[in-house]
């Protein structure tokens, strides 16, 4: 029995901003790569590899922008590959939001920068790809010290790879009978399969995972600490579920689960409920496309309610509202949240609104009217004020100056269409 968890990893080959068939076939399979990402999300892919096949700097930058959108859309970790010539290229891949980047060991230049990029970004961020295991034996100590995993591009070299090194590796397979996937996964060193074998059979992914489990092969699934029998059920034999946005903690909706819905949620990773009005199982988003991807499930102290934190696609409410809780009953004046991100978002939304709906006498609109040079000049002045305030023993002054700086920085962000979510994601990725 092989206890190592195995992953099903589709891939996207980016060429001229489209998704094409393979590294050797530039036939377009999808003009909008984000549609593929949504398809992989919906079918429970474990990771995603994106290959940049661009030709020239302009196309390379365009593909990097698409990779950034892919990372923002994907519910799974994204691995970036292709067009790596120097350390800066690995940085660009990781800065798109990719969790890992691949060095092509068919290129000597990629081998040469292994130590540099590993020390800069961390060994856990660096993978290598190869066709011939001889390159592994030639660079064995370098790989062991600075690389966390591998991608074998030639599926006929699995045994030879395992004879050289015990590092886990993903195998790219473009065509194989599905029943043979079990034999591939049975190899101890194989931690995942990618390529068109996964792309072309993405709709059958859950069935393939079930097949793996039947053959004692561990796959990526949600593991539950509590069985359904551990819950205290209501009079209808159900448990209420309160649903929150995992990023903002906004309460989105409330629904109910029966045992079948609970087990299906764990199996698919998508919130599934029981519709009391229709008397049937209800996969949230099955009709609207507004799926809810599970980030965590928690039970309350009495084990009679579930709190679900989810990644919400689109609106949670059938009315089109983000949250079902919009009918205000009464309200008392109170201090708004001091949660930093909420405060930043609130101020930033006012700034963005000023840009769209100018207000006479508004200083924000004055800056927008004067343009980027004026905004940058003010930002520079405020940065200098922070330096001066830092030399003052009164801590209040530096708080005022930092607040002024952050305001002007948000004006710049609005001018350049950069969001706080992009900034916080970038910081988290570092």
C-alpha cells in the first residue's frame, strides 16, 4: 500500500495568450485560459501547472499578466514554468501568485541558477523539469540541497528516475489508458500526474479519485475530524450551516445539510446542502455557477451547527447580492471596525468613487485632475515627511504622516488600478 498522497494536476500551455494543445502542438484549445481554470476548479483539480510558451518580451509580459489572473481565479495552488533565463524570471513567475516555479534542466542556464533562486526564494518554491534522469545523477547534490520536487516530462523514465533519487516527482503524461494511471500512481516516487491525460479527462476526476481510493492509493480529499453521527441533529435530521467569506469574514448565507450533503461536500470540496423546499440535494452554484469552495468547516460547542468558510464565486444570494443578509431591521450608531484591511478598503472605495463620480472641491479629484506626476510628487513629499517625523520623539507625528502617505498611496493605487487584495496577496506570497 502506498500512503503518499497523489495529485491530479491539469496544465495550461500558454501561447500567444491562448491555451494550446501541448508544448509541441500550438493548436488552440481555449481562447480564454480562465475558462479552463474555472473548469479545473469545478472538477476538484489538486494543483495546476501553467507553461509560458511565449516568443518575445511583449508576449512574455502578456502571458505573465494572464498567469496573474489564473492565480487569482484558481482554487488550487498554481505552478509556473517556461521562459526562464535568469533569476529575475523566477521572481516574475512567483510574483504572479504561483506557489512554485520550475527550472528546465534541459537548459544549462537553468541548472546554473538553481542555488541562487533557491537561496533567494526558498527551496520549497523551486521544482525542476527534465526528460533524461542522467541530468539528475549529474547534478545530484545540487538538486538534493536546493530543489523540493521534480516534473518528469518523459513518462517512460519513471523507474530510472527512482533509481537515481528519492525526491517526489510529477509525471507528465499526454495519452494513457485511464486504468493504467493506477499503476503509475503505485510508484512510490510519483506524487502527481499532469498533462493532457488529466486535461482531457477532467470531468471524470472525482471518479478517478474514487478508483484510486478503492485501490488503496491516497488522494487529495477533505479529511473530516467528525462523522455525521457526532452531530446533534434538528427535528428534521439536519444541521444548520452558517457560511462566511473566508477572506473578509462576511456572513454570506445560512442553509442546511443532511448526511448525504455533508458527505458530498467532503467528497467534492464544494458546498452542498439539502433544499427543504425542493426536498433534494442542492449543490450551490450548479445552476448559477456561483460555487462555494470549502476552505474550512467547524462545528460549534454543542455540535449542532456548522460554520463554513468558503471561497465564494459571484453572489451568494439568489437575488444577486453578495450576502443574503441585506434587509436591515434596525441599527444603532457604533464605531466601525478597526480591522486594518476593512478600514483600508472603506477609504479606498471612497477614493475610487471620487474617480468615477467627481465631487466639486474634492482634494482627491484635484489630484486625479492633475495627473500621475502630481500624485507621485505628493507621495514623495509625504514619504519625506515620514522620515522627518521619525526623528521627532513624539510618536503621534509619525502616525499622522504615515496616514497621509497611505492616503496618497491609495490615490496612486486607484490611478493605476491596483487593489488592496492584490497588495495583500503579493505580501502573503512573499
